C-alpha cells in the first residue's frame, strides 16, 4: 500500500514490472466504471525508481475479509447493501465477458456507510481484474466450471439470487456503448503499459462483429444457465 501526495492510500500492482497486469487492471476498471459498476478510483503512480504502477484507492471503513466472506456466502443478516443482487449479477456477467477466472470472496469490498433508521448500511466495491485475458487477441468467453469465478459465483447466487435481466441489460449496454467505453479506457493509460499499436488492435477487436457475438454469447449463456 502506498500513501500518495493527495493524502490517500492506494493498493499498487506492477512493482515487479508486470506492465500487462497494470494495463489489464486499468482497462477493465475503466470499462467497469463506464458501465456503473462500483470500482475504487484508480491512478498511475511512479515509483522512486521511475517505474509506473497501477494504483487502486484503498476504501476506508471496510469490513474485514472474514466479514465480507460471511456476508457473501452466508447472507447479510440485518445489514443492508443497496443493489447487491443486481451488482453481483452484473459483475459476474462482466467477469465472464473479459474472461476473469479469479473472482472470489476476498475481492468484493464492503464499506460501512453508517446507520439509517437503526439499520447498518454497507456499499459494495469491486476490485481485481488483473487475471482477465482482455488483452489477448485470442481471448475467449465462457469460463470453465472449475474456475473460482464460477465456483464462488454459484455459492453467492444461493444466498443473494441472480438477476438474469440485469446481467443481460449490463451486457447490452456494453455492446451498444463499446466505442465510447474504449475511448474512455485509453485516457490516462501509459504507453509504457500498452503501445499505440496494441491499443489500436484492442479497440478494433472490441468493436468488431466477432466481439459483438461474444457479448451475445455470454448473454445467452447466462439466460440458458450454461454459464452459471
């Protein structure tokens, strides 16, 4: 964790020079923000040695990993997490689309937000997209059943349910807004992480009819249950 000149703390990735991980985190976090998934603010930090690393703002007043895991897998009890069913559904659809196999119960963050009429409120934040294969030109969709994203997803659905309608609406917004979503993701992305040629290749692939069919495939897989 790093304390930055804005007075806030950030979790960093890429200290070992993993530029692909930094680029993946930046792009996927930007995609998620454009689609209204609750992700922490991000920035590029420079180490004393001059390297650029990805930084995700640390969320204050967070529940512990154990508390978050219990909320996800055992239920919220008297805690109110606004929109949790829809947000979890959209996150699962997004992870399927970007082929992120490593979603688990410790990369959902719950921020305590006080009391309303005696009931505690917590807000959900989503982190960790670094395992996505979105930068791979041969990226596929449809995570294998044994992957953590799918296995943990099944456990979460037993507790919180799943909105097929909201997940498919999320994918439809991605489909229709791809051009602007890609443009937004390139803003602030260092060329040290992703070259101009690689950016062009990524945008061309995401705007292609083939990727549009992949989005449709995820939506159909969720509707039919094949991807659940």
